[in-house]
C-alpha cells in the first residue's frame, strides 16, 4: 500500500462520531440477520483504530472475535487502547490484528469468517485491490458490509459559484495515480457493487451522509481544508480564485453560517 492510504489517528478520531451517525443502521441490522447462530468472527478491512468494531459490535450477537486488517500496524495497535467493544449481550469482544496489503487478501485469509466489513476504504483502493477483496469474499461466501464510500457529491450551504469547480477538481484528485496506483475514488462503491452483482450475489445499498455544521466545527473545518487543498493540488489554476473563496468559507464557518452534506454509499452483499 502506498502513501495515499496513510491517515492519522487524529483524523480518524475527529471523524468517528460523524461516521457513526452516518452509517446505515438498516444494512447493519440486515447483516446481523445473515449471521448463523454461534460464535461470530468479523474481518474488518482497513480497520484503522477500530471504529467500525466500536459501532457495529453492539449491534451483533456474540460471542464475537474481530480480526482487524490494516497495513498500518500503529493504527491497528491503538484499537484495544481505545476500549474493547461489547457485543449485543454486553460481552467483551476479542480483538486480533492482521497487518498485510489488502490486494493480497485471499479466501483462505477469511476462513471461518461470519462477516467482512470495511468503512471509508473503497475509494482509496485500486481496481486490482477491489477485485481481490470481492474475489476473496465471494470465494469464501462471506457476507460483506461496506460503509461510507464517497460518491463525489457534496452540497455546501450557502452555495457559491466555485463549489462545483472545487468539487470536480477534488474528485479528479481522488482518481489520481500515486506510486503507480490508480485510485477508484468516487466510482469505487458502484464498481464494487457491480463486481458483487456479476458474481451472482445479492446487493443492498443505502445512500448515507455526513452532515457537517457548527455542531462539530472542528470536523467541518478539517474536512473543508482537506477538500479545497486537494482540489488546488489537482488543478493549480484554481489557486487565485480559491484564496478569497477559502477566506469567505472560513468566515462563514466561524460565525456558524456554513454547512456541508457529504454523500456516501453503503453496501451489503451476500451469496444467493
């Protein structure tokens, strides 16, 4: 995995509450209904500091074991330090970690899995990595819940004439090539959905949203700064117009007059 997948634990902590509010509870409940009676083993891909386990484990029966797959051993090691999740019956969940590139994931790695999960992962993968994940899930016949894949759609209020250009440049940045890896970006969710359907699997989807406002000013500010910085990196011609735009948006945010809706796609796939 390359630098594009390196994220800070600070950013993961800032976004965790909004992620939890945004994920589809309907798909989570449907995933729970697919589990066979008995011990549950969940493989969480791109697990970071374990936010998916903290959100989903209380919605699933137990006893549970979570295998946290991440290429960043430091992030994976923080999961237990942030608190061991509890299952639906209140029992502590067992956490294990696995550090490896996801493009090398195979059905053997998922042996005995009850469920595969991922959150905010697909859009930073390549087509090869997405294929490897789908192939491993299909070959092992493991139901799969994939949350918070960005769609590229953003709605800021109040509107501004530059919003669309910045969004287009940001989305192009999400599709850039880094160290020979062409990222799927906002196409990822639909591509992975298509791969599961081509494999003959059932797929349910849900449109999910971050709703950013002065309710969480830090997350709104960090999201906006990252959004516009990526757009400028992708299209340097934006720089002159982006400077007053950035100042305006910062001023609006400071007085509680800025909000943004960031759209995502959640998917649940399972064998027929």
